[in-house]
């Protein structure tokens, strides 16, 4: 699903990150473990690509453990990169974060050269929750609306290790249509940017193939995995709406309500532990997205050249 998403102020955030990165030793990139590839912002890689990076796969409690392992292996194979899973139940995550950051920047540390760490992540990955835990109080606001974390903060992770919050909000950049669906389903983009019904149908299409047993367990369609994989997402949504009493006058299913139920079930983890993409799948989507983008660029008519200024 391609979604309309034109966040403002990205140029300001870009400038601020580029400035901040100059005095940073390690970048922590927080990702949503349910959609690691799609929840990464390519702009961040562009701005911080030369810095050692720790990928934190957050919300791992909601993600499929086998797929989390695949993603960790994928990131750990990248140069200058380490990766760990995390979730909000870790009451003292500082020790693990510091240990990983020290491995990435072994020459920093001590009072003279403290280790300086920048934490980045698109809205809703759990950055405020982690910062709150690290600070031991509700310092950063958390909420289910995209983009609540705004003010820059500094947290002492150890006597000689400081964590800086990203200046500005790092909105997701949607490179491939599949990522649009995943980001919308996870709650990472504002509600006005997508249509609930489209997102829920795309989500059901994905889940009926990758997680038929979990889908059957949740909604009791009475279908075996092969039959579920063949079923139309519209029929599944109709069935869910009917079961849950999402009806309008005349007994027809209220599809908007049914879609909201599906999305809420996914977001709240009621369907079980799910990861919506694997590394090979995401890389395939990305390659196709980039090829389509290159094709679009080729077909764009050349912009008319600027007319020379008329002499007066
Ligand atoms: P952000 O700063 O990156 O925008 O994200 P934030 O911390 O506000 O977290 C977004 C939502 O994700 C919050 O839920 C938060 O509780 C939840 N969350 C954060 N980390 C984890 C985790 O490791 N596991 C799980 N399962 N959830 C996590 P919310 O419902 O929007 O708000 P709240 O009422 O729970 O605070």
C-alpha cells in the first residue's frame, strides 16, 4: 500500500542530526522488532553511516523469536554494527546498552573521553519508554500518537557514558509500498495518512500466509492453513466483523469497525508474536522499490531549463 505521508520539518531534523553526529561515538538505532527493515529510516543511515551502530530491536516481546534471530544475524553481519533484542520489561537496560557501545568504541571511555551515544528511532518504536526507564522517572512523554518525543535529552548511562536523544522527530521514510502497510499497522504513522480498511486487508493477506495458525486461533474461521492461505482477505474481514458484532443497520458488516479491530488486535499483540517481514523479504521489496523508483525517474520529462534573465 502506498501511503500519503509528507512530514514537515525533516530538513531541520536532518541538519540537527548531521550537526549532533559530529560529536558522537556510537549511534543506537531503535527499530520495531516486528518490522525492523521498514522501521529503519534510510536518512539516518545516510547521516550516520560512518559511525559504529547498535541496532536495538525493541518490542521483542511482541515479535516472532525465530525471525528476531534472523534479523539479529542480518545486522551482526554488517561491518561496525552490533544488534540486541530489547523490550520494556527490562528494568535496567543500561548495562547491556553500555557494554555493546563500549565494544563498538573501545577507544572511548573514562572521564577525559566519555563515550557519547546518540539514540534515534522513528516515532512509536519505544524511544521514550526506554529513555524513561533509563532515567528512572517519567521524563519523556509516551503516547500512542506518532511523534511525541521532541525535546533533546541527555542521560548518563554510566559515569563515563552519555546518551543523547535525537534532536527533532525522525519520521519514517516510506521507500516501498509494503513498508507503508507495515508502518501503518504498527502505529508508526499518523492516522490521517492511511485508510484502515486497506491496511487491515493487506495485513490479513500477509498473516494468512505467514501466520495462519495464529490467525485461526484468534478468529476461529474454521479453516486449515492451506484453506486460509487461499481465502480472500475481504471474506476474512467480513467474518471477523460478524463475529465481533461490528454491524450496521440491516445486519451488514461495518468494515471500518472490523478493520479497526484487526489493527488493534495486531498492535496490542492479541494475535500472538508476529514479525511482518524477514531480511530476504525486505531486501526483495527494497530492490523492487528502488527499481520502480529508477524507472519513474527515467520516465519523468526533463524539467524545462530556466530561462536566462532578461536584460533591462
Ligand atoms: P516513541 O517515544 O518511540 O514514540 O515510543 P513510546 O515510548 O511512546 O512507545 C510507543 C508505545 O510502545 C507505547 O505504548 C509503549 O508503552 C509501547 N512500548 C514501548 N516499548 C515497548 C516494548 O518493549 N514492548 C511493548 N510490548 N510495548 C512497548 P502505548 O500503548 O502507545 O502507550 P502506553 O500507554 O503503553 O504508555
